[in-house]
C-alpha cells in the first residue's frame, strides 16, 4: 500500500512539473518553479541525501522535541518516522504541521510560490494557471477582451464586400490575384465563397453602390452636413411641386404608390373650406399652403361630379331611409333632419350642414362644449408668487400649486432634482414651426412600388355603423384631453349611439369631412436631450373626440380584415413589449449557452410616424384588400387635415399634412403597422435569421418603429440593413444612425467575444457597436452580449432623497411615493434577470422612506405598511411579492398565444422555463393580500384592525385627506392607526420605565391612555360629546326630531338616559355613542351588549311634549 501511494505521489509531482514547463513555454513572462529561499530553480540534492552547503539536508530539518526532520521537496526524500507527541512534519515557510509526508509535499508545491504564474497585465503572482486566468478576466476585463478580440478571424461580411467590390471594379478583367492580396485567402477559399448564394447578394449591393439610382433626399437630415442631427428646414420655405412634370425620373407621386388607380379626395374637403367656414367657431386666418401631389387629383373624378350631383350608395340610402322613419316615429326631428340631409345634399352643402348640426346638437343636448378649446386643469388656491418672500416659502407655494394642477409634472421635477421654481424650458416657437412644417408639408418622397394581389377582398369596412360597434369602441376608452373643438370624451360617451351611427355612416359613405374633423391641435412632449432643441420633442396631435370615436370603430373593423405579420407586436392586443424582450433574451441566451456566434442590431426610424408617405399608407391598405371607398376616406382625411402646434402659451400657424400620420389618432398606429408589415413579411420569408429553436427562425421583429434584427451568420446583417434602408426611403422614411446599435459576437479561443471595430454603416455613418462594457436600450430594458441585464437601482435612492427634501406635506409625499414612484418601478423590474435580492433592496429603500415621511417607529410591523387599506394597513405594495406575481401572470398569458411561432419557441426555451420556475418560488402559494391580512391579525400591536374591514368611513381619509387637516394631523392619525404614538410602554422601554407616568399601576400604552387612564378622563368625555353632537346634527339635517340625553322610562319603571333619541313618525331610535378600542373583543360584541340594554318589548315614555307611549329601536 505504501509503495502504491509513493508511486502515485511521484506521478503527480512529475505531471505538475510537465504542466509548469508547458505554461512557461506558452507564457514567457511567467517563471518556472523557484526555490523558496534562494530564488533559483530547485536542483536535486547530491547522492546520499546530504547538502554541499550548510543548512538543512534534503531529508528535512529536525523538529524541536522530536527526532523527526522536516523534509523539503526533492526526488529522493526519505524520512524515518518516529513516534512523537507533536506532528512529525512541519513546513519551514508557514510552520504548518502535517501528519504524513505526502500531505507536506503536496502543500510544498504551492506554499510560498505565488510567483509560479503571473498576470500578464499587473504581474501579480498566482499558484495555478486557472487562478491567473480568472484574475485576468475579472480584474482586467477590457484588456483581456481586447486581447481575445485580436484573435477573432476576419468577418465574412468584410471578405465578401472586398471580393464583390474587386469583381465589380475589374470590368471582367483578371482579379483573382488582387482578391488573394487584399483578402488574405487562397484561391480555393475565394472560389468557395464566390460559389455561395450570399455572394451574389453582395455583388448586387456593390453594383447599386457603383451606379446609384436617383432617390429622394433623406427626410429630416440636411445633405450638406452629415454629422448634424437637425432636420432640414428648406422644405418649409420652398414651394412643393404641384405638377407631375416636377417629379424626377425614377420617382412618382405617392398617389401611384401601387399599380392600382389613384385615390381622389373630395376637393371641397380641403383646408380652403376649413378657412372659409364662417359659421364655425374654429375659423381662424391661416396661410394658404399649396397642395402637393400627396393624393392625385383627376380632372373628371367622381368626387368632383358629386359636388353638383348627389351620388349616394344604395346601402346608405336604404339605411338613412329606415333611420329617418324610426326617428319620426319616435318624435326625434333633429335626427330625421340629419338623415334627410345625408341622402339629399351634395357634398359641399352637406359638409357645412354637418358643422352646424354637430354644434347645435352638442349645445342643445346640454353637453359640455368649449368652442375656444381646452383651458387646462383645476385652478390652484395658492396663486402666483410675490417678490420679497423667502425662498422656502416661494418653493412651497410652487410645490402646492403643481400638486393641485399638474401632479405628474411635479413628480418629474422631484425625481430629476429640478428646482420647483424653475420654469419649464421649451424650444422657440419659430424653431418648432420650421421643423414640423418642414416635415409635415414637405413634398412626397415615395418611390414606385407594385404590390402583389391583395390577400383579402373583404369589403365589410365600408358599411353603415352599428350600435354594437360604437359600444365596443367606447369600452376601455379612457377620458383624455378634448380636441380643438372643445368637445370632451365624456360628452361623446354620453351621446346616443344611434345618433352617432347615423352621423358616422354619412361621413364615411359620403366621404364628407366636417371642418371640426379636419382641424386638430398638437402639443409637444419632451423625450430626451437638450430641451431647447425642437427635435428632442415628440408631437402629439389631438383631434376631435367625435372623430376619435369613429376612428376607434374603424380600426376595429380593419383589424378583422387584415392579418398582420406576427413579428409586429406594437399596438396590438398582445403584450408586445414582454414578447419581444423574451424573444431577444431567449435568442441571446441560447447562442451564449451553446457557444455559437450571433449578430443583433437595434434600428430606429427617425420620426417614422411623421414622415411615412400617404401613398405608402394607401398602398398598404390596397395590399390587404381593403375596400377602395374606405381607402378614399382615409386618404382624404390624411391629406386635408390641419393642425396648430402649441408651444408654451403660443401656437403656430396652420400646418397641413402632406405626409405622416397623426400621433394621437386611434387609426394611425394600425395604418403605420400596415406599412411596416410589408418589410417584416419580406425579411422573415427566407432561410436567414436567428434560430430561436430548431426550425423556428426570426430575421426581424418590430414594436411600432423599433426594429430588431437577429442573425446567426454575421454576413447577413449588412444585406438586411441595406434592404431596410431602401425600404424606408421608398416609403418616405429614414433610419437614424445615431440611435441605432449592433452587436456582432464571434469565437476566439473557443470563447465568445464581441467585435468592436465591425464596419456597419447607414448612409455612410457608422453604427455604434455593443461590447462587454456597454449595452443598448430596448423597450425600457438594457440588453448586452449576454442578454437582458439585471435592472439597475442606481436612481431610486436619489428619487427618494429628493422626495423627502421636497417642500410637500407628509400626506402629499406619501401619495406621490405610493401612486407615482412605486408604479414607475414596476415595468423595469419585470425583467428576466430580476432576483429576490434586488426586490428586497427596493422594498428596504421604500419602507425606509415611508417610515421617514410618516414618522413611524423602526419597529413598525411590515404588515402595517403592506396590508391593504381595507384590512388595516397603508396599502403600500411590496415588490418582492407583487413583481413575481405580475410577471408570472404576463408570461402565462403569452403562453396562451398559439399563432406566434417565434414567441412560442422563446417561451419553451430553457431560460424561460427556469425563469418561470424561479418566479413561482418567489410568488409563493398564498396571495400577497391574504398573507399580509393574516400577519396583521397575528401581530400583537395591530390586532383588532380587522374589525374595521366593512367600515369605509374609518379609512377613507387615507385616500384623500379631509378638509381642514394639516400634515401633522395626518401623521398623528396614521400613528394612531398603526399603534405608533409615543408612549412610555413602548417596545424598547425597560420594564421599570413602562408604567404610566400619571401614577397608574398599569403599563402606559395607547389603549390605556385613551380609554382608561384617569388623567385623560375629561378628554374622553369631551370626545364622546363631540361625536354625539355630530350624529345629532346629521339627524336633524335629515329632518328627524332629536332629543339629546333625554330621560327614557321603560314600562317596568327602569329609567335610561341615552345620548340621543331620534323620532321618525311613531318610531323612536335610541342612539348610544361608544368609542371603542380595537382589541381582541370584536366591535360586533360591543354592539350586541349595548343593544341588550335598551331592547324591551314594553312601551317607552318620553318626557315633556313627547310623553307618548311608543315602541323604540336601539342604535348604539
């Protein structure tokens, strides 16, 4: 046995020496094994085991108190073991004892030899090669990544591009030698790549670059300064082309965006008619803007003939006739007149009639109508600030004013740290007008596109509206701001659906547009960047509430007809943000876990909604087979609408829409998705793309205008990007290279490494590359080379600190924290990388802020904060339990979607299954509401709060502070509710100091002070009388006769003196007020005891004029 162990040890030592020699040869900077004392390589001792110099022998040094020697490493160590009390072997370096020789020799291989291997960056010594590799990866990530990145092979896309350019420029001459010289490949390797189908695509791309086709200039981008992100304003001052001769060769107007016949709008439905509507309160002087060729006009179009001749659809004529008969039968002459006008008047007269009818109907019906438009929110009671007041007073007044009028703006100022008295910076009016007039009113830049046969020929979009359609459109329609006409959403909701059906049917099927429908107002919303730059604000166009309801119903009709690409998940009933994020995360995690290369690109369309061409919208509707008459309505509405942009207290001139769809219109998201659907269908119809699961590939997916590309082979990314650039130009849009990013990950040393210098360009501009040290933002989450990143909590402490410092009352701070700041965290925390530790950190910060704002003790139970208000808590959401539950519910709903192969594959991946299992564990089996209810009941300091579950009056003040309460009153009420008022008998007081300070022999608790202590006797009497007076006052307000503290004698002679006797007719109600403490005895038991005192079937005699014998009912 000893011989076998000795052989095993020698074999291990020899293997270690060989491995060390190999490491030294691979890493010249790392030294070989050195001697402990001398710093020289270890040499074998002379024969006989004796050293030539003084000092220890090869067989070791004797230990004190024993005849044993401590050996040093060598090939022929022999030690005679002798019995001793101490350990027979000891290391000379660290003095560590060992019982066996083999243990000591294994220890000597590593002890004191930190310089066996060294870090190539900081020269730190390590024992093993594994240790130094881990150190280099963790301590020097950037240097290590750069070193690994240098070992990446040349990208195939770059090689293909070089070969294609050489072949195109050679003009059929000899080019093989040049290919070999510039690519670094052999002739066989070049021939192999040239035979691949993808090489032909690179050749086509190279030919396009050599012979570019004339195309319209990129919208919103000045051609003279490629690095400037501002939008070209030249179109705002120049006159757009009005004749077809002005269109260049290779281009066409947006009216011929498909091979079908052009759409002809109603000439009288124009901006000129809007300006000439003298009867409408919306009439304002405006600058006449020349009509562009956004929608083609035909000389002898049916719409022009209809101006003098009434042309009406048979279905509409029958519908209006039946509705007119029904209206006359019901005595509704107003609706009958509308039906008669819709079937008899020409378009030019009908438009004016509808304007008058709408105004008269809303004024006659008593519904809110503001012809001057929206006037803002509620008035503030604090008024303006006056000079000479202190800064703190001025800041407090401003905070209270914002809290009443614009709470969201106040929250934004608080969390950003912006001074409350600072005015909101907005861009100059002139800059906004130049920017958006240059965008909206520019000439059409779309190119010819011939669409295939329509997918669907359903014509149900062009039919009279039904009441069920409008009722469905009103469902989940939240109250929002009114349009320029001042008609509110609430007033439209209250309008009879039958009347609205007639109105909308006439507008759609006669293609007539009232002036109220064509005029809208636009507000700008800040996005990011410099607030003084107009390009950093997003326009939101708000049309008439009447038109928005109609377009909601039309959008519902279109969704039933069209079948959009599954990879477009924006503005759909599906949870699109979560679906796209899970697909992206699952794809990256799958490639990383399988150690395979991949490429991802995130693309952003610059002002896509504002620049998409009207002809592209028309072509997209035709592509899906939408009825031509419905398309005519959409085209006319887009081309003839006008808006005014409000900047601060100023407004711009009337700006028309020659391109773009109105953000804020319910129909616009669907129209935009129809245009993008053609791109997604083309990109995902092939063999390229990213593999989600075997057999399931996705090349591109979108959420509205945010597009993500997934590719297993990086050489496909440049080709796909070129297709998207060409498609965007053909639709009047353009990509924004500044907001685009990509990550291309290759293999080096068998490890994935992102490429830092990958050449990916958009219109000559480099796209930012994502490496290990940065990320790109997608739908509110940060994505890196390893998938979605863990949510960051760096901003939350700052938000809470700013909230606590803000000049607000405690109840206001608590309301902002509960209703604004915590909900802001919900979306970002629903992340695949979220952990229980992260959620606990958030809860700890929030809980500390609540206790600080409401001045609660540190020992306050969590149930007092997290339990529902109905159950006795404050209703603060605990994210550790709520986030996993909400996140798991969202994932479960996505699993039920069966028509999305990519999403189903992503949800079946290993990382998604692990995520759902982890969320199930975090959620637990007991719902959060029930859990905290049970803990509150079990708490010794909160017991009894469950008795007030059915009493809403006892908790309504937590939702809205009663009038007259100060912030101190609110804090005291919360402290009383949660047993937090300061008393001597608190939790942390010593036993001898817990007794009542009034001299009672009882522990001083809140219950004792309020209900039993003699020192507060008269205060209790006063409290009782105050409550009794309020009850009596309320009864008298109802018209009942009341007697306060009357003498009531029962028939058996018993005399009672209740607090109040209320008489109503022949019945007497006795009210006995009692203020009870919520404890172990239920309040219902107290009520039963009080009622038993007064319940007596015998007659009752009241004093004085009320000395009648009558039955009574007790009401304690």
